[in-house]
């Protein structure tokens, strides 16, 4: 085999390859020698966060307590007769939905039997009175006879001779007969059943011709003058309510609203009447009683009527709280803190809250008049973080 050591073409190829390798190595060395070196800066610049704020003021406020309650009738009765008999008449207004005035006739029971009984009782009374008069005559005769005999009798013997027991018995029969007449008159009067108060008729259970017995239900009536709203509040809220010591004392005006049935701007006024001394079953909330006059708006047709059993909202003004900051509840942050902008930085302050209603928190400590409370929700909350307002250049 021939040797390649003397081949000039192979030698040139080796020389070119070595030259390329040397040039690449030199280029790599130049790149690494000229690479920039990273320097550590002492502090990075933070961009102020854009926020909205409200300026707060310490003032006197009267919070409101929003309670939910049920409408009930202040007067609610099942009408029942006190005598038995056949219904011979009922008033046209005595029907579901009707209105009746106090003393108005609702049902009339056949009075014939009771008229007959009254006549009998009056006759018995006349007979008893006649017997009494006869007995009084007999006693006078006995007294005259006794005086003629001029005898001395003592105690029971004297009373018997003078017929005193017989006279007492005659007088007792007269008294009993008078009572029987009075009872018969009452029974006759009770054949006419009247409305016990100004009432709204909810139901009627009888018709003309119905046979009723004493105590049987005739219908259900509720009073027209006043309804109750039994509202529930937290036990903590009770101490803030101004409950009158008696019904004669002017009480707090309560705004009533039936969201389900009334227009958005419709309200009724009630009065905070009393605290009910028991908790509501299940929720264990305290209960208060609110009264509403003219609940069916018969005196003012521009007002919406209340409906028995309806679930309504009652807004009750609470006692006045002095020298506090009233803050929207959503601005009270986790842990009862508030965010305040001071000297263009964020401060996180603890707030002492004395009371909260449905919309506001009332802060006694932690805020002063003129403080700027941050209303913007921030993703990163760090005390001392820089802040800015709309329109400020930073």
C-alpha cells in the first residue's frame, strides 16, 4: 500500500481546519471578555398605588335597626253564640272580607222560645210578689194576735209565732223570680249576636237556617283599628332601643315596608310598643312589638294596607350615639381595621366599633375628623405603602 505522507493536498486541508479552530477560539474569548457585569442596587423604586378616599368626621348619629316581623291582629276572636237555636238572619256584611262596626248585628237566632220563657219567668215573678204580699198580711195578723194575748215569748218561739221564717222564704222566692226574669231577658238579648268591636270578617261558618248550639263557632273577626308587627332583633340590639315604659308614653316611630307586595317607595308608620319577654323559637332572637293604626288604610286610601301573616321589614331608630365616626360597613377590614391615607402612605389602624346597623359601623376609637379612609380594595396591603390620588403625578 502506498503512503499518504507525501500528499500535498491533504496537508493543505489540515492547515485550513486548524486555522478555523483557532479563529473560533479567539472569537469566543472576545465575547466572554466583553459581557456586562450585573450590579446590585440598594433599593428598588415602588410605584404609588392609585386609591380613592373619603374624609370622615366625628359627629352624633342615630343608627337604625332593620328587623323582620310578621303582621298579626291586635284583636282576633272566634265569634260564638251564648244560646242555642236556629239562625233566622245574618247581616249582609257578615261575610269574608266584610267590614262591620262595633255593636252591629251579625247573626240573629230564633227568639221565639226565649220570648216564651221570659213570659213564664215574669209570671213566676208576679206570683212570687203576690205570695209575698199575702205573707206580709198574715204576719200583720199574727202580730196583732200576739199583742192581744200579751204573752211573753223569747227567741225562736217569738219568730215562729210572728211568721218571720215564712216571710223570709216569700222574699227569697221573689228574689229568685226576679233573677230568673233577668236571665230570661239576657238569653233573649243573646239571640242577637253583635260585633264586639270594629271588625274585618275573615270567615263565616253559618248560614240562615243553620242550627247552632251555645259555644259553636259562627265566624272569625279581627279588629280594624290596630294591627301588630312582631319583629325579631338581636339580643345585643335591645339595649339600643327606646322602649316606652307604658303605652301612654310617646314611642319611637317605626317605618314598615312590605317588599313583596308594596311599591318600592311605599311605607307605613308604626310605633314601638313593648319588648316581648321571650325569645323566638328556633332563631333565639329577641322580639319586640310594633303597633300600626288603621292597618287596612280605610281612613287614608293613599296608604298601602297591611296583610295578616305577611313578612315585613321594620326599620327602628336606635338611641343616639355621640361623637363617633359613621363608616360604611364594607370599609371595616379584617380584624376590625381601617385603611387610612396619611402623608401619601397607607396606615392600617385598629378600630373600636360600638355599634353596627345594616349599612354602617360606628367607630369610637381609631379615626378622627379629617382622616382620609381608603375605599379602594387593594391587592397588596402593607403598612407604609405609597399611595396617590387620581390626578396626582408621581
